[in-house]
C-alpha cells in the first residue's frame, strides 16, 4: 500500500501547469482529488515519474454563471462545491443530485469534476448529467485551447481524448432552456459509498402549453463503456403530448438500447430491468418539474 | 529524496522530513507521533483516517503530506481543550456509549464535527448521510447517531464550536 517514488510539482499558475504537463508528457500524472489516482498508484496500476498537483492553480477552480450564457466550471472544482452551489442547484439540478450522491462526504471534499470525467469510469456519476446538459470541455496545452463535447471526450472505459501535453481545464454548460428541468438518479446495491449499477439523467424542455415535449435528452451511465445517449427515447416523446403510455414505451426503448455487462455489482439482465425503472421515474419527475418552471 | 516541510496540525507547526510519496496518515502517525488518526482500508472506503483540512473532512490515507503545506490540519487530539476537557462531541460519544472498539471513533468524531459545523441541527437522515463514509465494524451506528444528535443540541444551545 505504498507509492512509488516520484517528483512532485505544485504549479501556481495555468502557464506553469501547462508548461509542466507539456514537458513531462506521459511520464507525469496530474493530481486533482487523488481519490482514484492515489489508489491506482497504491495498487501499482500506474507508477508515474512525476506528479503535477493542480490544486494551487486558482484559475482551474470555481463555478461562474452568467444569466443567458450558462456556467463555466473549473476542472479542479471539488464535487462538494458543486453539491452546495446554489447556481448548480437552481439551473443544473441533475448535476447537483449526482454530485451529492458521489462517494462519501470525504470523497466529495477531495474529488473534482475534472477527475471524474478524466478517470472515465463507466459508473461515474457526474458525466451522465453533464452529457445530458450538452456540456463541452476545454482542453488546454501550451499551444492553446480546444473545445470538445464531453460526449466525445470520454472514449471508453478509463479512456479519454487527452493527447500528450494536454490538460482538461474547464467545463462549459449552456444556459438551460425556458420551461426545462433535469433529474438524475441511480440504482446500486446499497445507498451510500456504492458504485452505481445503473445511473441516468434526463433533461427535458416543454413547449409553452406545458404538455408537449419540445426537446429531450436521456443519458445512461454504467450500462455501456461510456455515457450512452438515447436515440430512441427522444424519437418517441419529442413533439408529443407527454403521457404515461409514451413514457412506458420510452422506458422499454431505453432498456433496449442499454448494453450492460454482468459483473460483481449486478447482472446484465438486472441492469436492463432497472434501466427501464429509472427511465420511467426520471422522465416523469423531470416532466413534473418542468411544468412548474 | 526527503525535504523538510512545515505542517500545521492542531494549531502547532511541525517541521517534518518527507518524501513526495509520503501519505499524510503515515506522517501524522509515524513522524508527528499523533496516533489518534487510524489507518483502516487504505483505499478511501472506511473513513478511519479522516482528518480535517481547513475544516473539511479528508481521507489522510489518500492525501500526500507534501500537498498539505500552508493548510490547517486538525486531528482528534486537537479537539480536547488544553485543560483536558473533552469536546462536546467527544463527551456525547462517551455519554451515549457510542464507542465500542474505538477504531473508527477518531474519524467518526471528526466527520461529525464537520457535519455539525455546517449544520448544527441535522435530522437523523442527515446524520446517517453525513457519516456514510465512516464504517463502524462493531456496527454501533444507532448510538453514534444518537450521540451526534445530542452533541448538536449541546453545541447549538451552548454556542461551542
């Protein structure tokens, strides 16, 4: 349970951080929360020569929101800050819920939004709602920034789109549409400190009549190597008046799209069943909430 | 490659030689010799190694000591007043029989403190949620929840921190 020897760097500015990431390339790992990284080092899954601790770079932290434009979240922002942020709760409720259900209070104090996506566990909590909101990530290097939809950043189980010398620095969330609401939930073996068997986020936009679905995104986690965006569910509900018959059809469609595996936490069959359960509950909850907006 | 760093633990500055790979839990126990902080699973699941950093509960078994310079670290030893008087949370644990083998207790109490600092009058559900990252192998959770509830009452009526 001990770590290999490495050299430690704690840059204070984005420039210093990007310079170090650029110079050290694949020999370095970036330390954000450490709740996944240090465990992987303890288990000798990785043995980096250098650690670049980005927690002292204040530009990489914090949540800013501009009405009409949306939110920008620094990649090193702690999960607990998302959990307690009034803006995240008011505007991006599904992300507020996912942040509050991640790990324990200690893990949420340490772990970061950027780390959760970079680690790219199929069972990760925050990528599911972030993809449902259409979040983009900013990837920085000494030669500049590029943006990518988060959906394209997460490539598969523990694989992300970062190239050598690149660092994930921000998440950009669009302003929520009027008459919209979002919901997140999960099913696991126990209530706390579990790894989700299935998680899901729904983001729904209604027409002014408060009944017709204008836009809808349903994203499933832990039933595919990466966040799975439903194609069939919007096809069933968008342009229609919301009703329980269509919800049932949509729930079955989501379960059909899920590509779960059997593992220590649940069988593929169980995961498919509860995908339908979550879809039914979340579609209804998001619809009810959007009517109140 | 060791280097000397300063760690502020329980309002006292300690100068300790560390390697970058040294974990805060090991430095606190083996170098600073404050053995109240326990090491359990080493993977961030059990919460026995919980300390407070700038008032927030953190897993010291997953934290590099070198990353804690210029931070305020509190361990269980720092909760006792100079005259030896127990902190109201510690007293509540004693009064309610919330300590069995005692191994989870330091981490559990520090997590309780962070919870009560944020929310002095938590509901039973909020307490359970708050301590869900601290595992008690004796499974004495009921008395722990009662102790935290009572400590919250004491703290909010007496205004103790």
